[in-house]
């Protein structure tokens, strides 16, 4: 097979669809040469590279079952609406142990997408030995503006990677990966719209970071152009794309039955299209 890459879109709780897709691939012991994850896709990526099926699903479910007291404590201590202490500290180091050794020894190259708040540009981070730094990169990649605080990496503030590069297929192609598998979390035909209210909030919140504001304002346009390119390449057989065929859950969905159903849909979609994917990779 030619060099292949797995590209994982984010979407907060919509990432549970991706968890289902990857759990099926792990059951088949299918691993790519390279994986790049964005936001929730970064969390899925590290569990895939560490060969830990079902861990992402368990963490998403447990995180959304947290009590209001736990969420309040997080806000009081970190001024973050989202309790990332659980996801990137308590869970990996205690409740749902992350297999750091398997991750660091994996033959699959893994990069996690973050947005540099000073330059407004996407950066692709990797970590091969430091446990704390790996989880900080995951946290930075997942930190939605306003809902979560910036994450400091080497003295530079970072936020959600999806702001600057939601689906880094161009990045993977530039690295030389000829066969690319993309996991999206929205149905085919979805396009982002501009919210003037959100833009006004972003400009007020991040006025000290003009390049970040510019990146966020341009995000819908860039995201939609990327989707247009993906759909064109997909139709030409140059990409393999797997996406939901049912209405996705909201990015902050809390209902367990809806999250479980969306997870199962991801698993079933990959099961149904596995042979098609392998044919794409073998040509």
C-alpha cells in the first residue's frame, strides 16, 4: 500500500461518532502510517495510536455525566466552562488510564492540531516522551474559545486547532501521504454559517489577539472551501471519506442515549464501508 493517513475532524461531543469508527478499525487491527487529529479528533487520535478501543467513548460518556458541583469547581478554579481537568488529568492518570508507553512506542506518527493565538496559524504538535506535555497538547487542541481557557505551550498561548485548520488534509498531502482517510462529524452537504453575535463576542474577548480574531472570522469561509475540495477529491476517488448519514448530535449534547446511538452509528458505518476503504487503499 502507498503511504496512508487518517485525518480526524473535531466537533466536541460529535467526536463520539469518530470513536465508533476507530473502535471498529482497532478491532480489525487496522492502523495507518500517520494520524492527525483536531480538537475532539485529537483525543480520538491518541487513543487510536495507543491501541485503546472504547476508551474515547467511555471518557466522553463519563465527562458528560459529571455533576454540576464538579463543573462549578472547574469554573471556580480555572475560569473554564468546560471541565478539562477531568479529561486531561483525572481520566488519563486515574479513572480511565491512558497507555502512555504504547503511545510513545507506536509506529504510527501522530500530530495534534492547535491554533497559535498570536499568529492565528495552525501548528501540528507531536510528543514522544513527556506525558504531561502530551495531555497539554490535547487540551490545547480541544480548547473552544470562550468556553475554555488558552493553554500555554513553551510560553505561547494556544486554542482549538479547528479554528485555523479544521480538516488538515492539505497538511497530510504536503507530508507525502498519498492515500488519505478522512473522518468527518457532519453529514454530507453541511456548511458553516456566520454568526454576527458570535463574531462580536470574539472581537471583544480576544481584542489583544488580532490575528486570532481574524482567523476565527475567516473560519466559516475556509472550512466551507475545504469541504468543497474534499467532496471534489472524494468524487474523483482521491480520498476516502466517512461521515454520519444521520443527523449528528450537538457538540455539547448531554443525553446518554443520543451519544451512545451516535457512537454506534460510527461503528456501523465503518463496518459497512471497511471493504470499500481497503479497496481504495490497495489501488
